[in-house]
């Protein structure tokens, strides 16, 4: 995936409210992101749409399929009663905090309950999920373990391959030169799982940099350089996994410092959040762009989260 790093431009809260002074400006922004070529019916994809009188029951009506819709229809915001401006503010606060923001803190800042903030955060995490595309031409690959209790955090990741005291293995890939990170939980760290994930996410012919985990050996279609930490090997030029390891470090600081405990069930969304924030850099406009466009076609219900 070709991605040029945008210049870091973290907004001040002041700038946020200059950009989104009210609900109308916030809705206009979301519509522009969702429908850059003009308002399109999310039910039948027609552009033949009309604005309704006083936005009742919804702001738009499709002339082709006669259904009503708004910019929220068919997105993670579909059932939310919260104003769009507050959604954008939540996305701003979440992406501005390098290690994330707890739902208690977010609730206080938004003026909503912790429960509402928690639900909101999970839907924004879902929107931050990478839409895919193959990584390359050089990719660092590594695994770590997440979840479980604080006192287990130093447990060797070279321990049992599965079931490390309720911890979940997470695989991470970091492409060079742009630094795009993709990370996701995996069921276990067997060679089959690691290789399948590489084939799914990395362009064939790319060069892989991994640690000495045997599961990476012999991934067909890729050249592979392994670094052995155990024998204290020096970093050989490009053959290191430092980039993905610094991503793990930030993820773990967020996990232990901000979120305290993350259940395995929701782990993938937290990992999405950290990868999404990392990939957008310190650029608020780009973070909001990723969230706004990532909301479309996704759905996270309260029932799904608490079931
Ligand atoms: Zn339609």
C-alpha cells in the first residue's frame, strides 16, 4: 500500500471548534466524506435524491427506491441519538491521545455517561479498522501477547505457543518505508497461522523481517531475514523488527496505563484503534478522515458488544 506520510498537524481543541462550530458544519463534513460525488442513496446507490422538508423523517428521500436516509444510514452511527458534532469530538479526543483515552475520561469531556462513551469508543475503533490492501515491499512481522493481568506482562513470549495464562497472541506487520502498521489477534502462533496471515496481508516477493520464531521459516514466495534476540545478535542493517516492537510498546502502555484490562473479546478493536492512530500519524485532519470514511458499511450494536 503506497501511503505518503502527511505532515503532522495535531489540532488544538480551539481549532477543532473552528472547523466544527455546530451540528450543521459537522453533518456537512460527514456528507462530504461519505459522498464526495454528491449525495447517494445508501439503499439502492442512486444519485436521484431529494432533500426532505425540514429533514423529516430524515434529511433525504431517494426518488428511485423511495426510501429515506441520512448520512448516518448504513454506518456505525445508524442507531445513535448523539449529535454528529459530538461523534467528531470523540474521534478527535481519541485520536489526539497517543495512548488512547478511557471511557471515564471521554465521558467527562463529552458530557455523556461512561457507558455511552464506552459504546461510542468501540464504534469509532471499528471505523478505524484498516480496509486492507497488501503491504510491502519490506515488512517487519512480529507477534506479542495481550490481555491477562498486569503481573503477567513480563511472561516470556517464547513460552507455550497457546493459552499463555489467558493472553491472546496478536500479530503485527509494519511496512517500510511508510511505516503502515496492521495488527490483529490470531488464534495461536503456529507456523500455519503466521504464514497464512503473511500471504493474506503481504505482497508476494516482499522481504520479511522477523524474529527467530520457527513458524516464519519457509514462507513460500517471500525472502526472509530472521533476527535472533536470544543470542544477543546485533541489528544487521535492515534486518530488525524495531518498528513493530515500538508499536507493541505503545499498545502495551495504552493497555496497562489507560485501559487497565482489555477483554479478549474486544481486543481487536483496541488494536485497530492503535494501528489506525499510528497510521494517521499526528495529523488530526487525516485521523478524522479515516474515521468518517471508516464508519460507512460497518455496524456495531450494543448487543453485539455486551453479548
Ligand atoms: Zn434508493
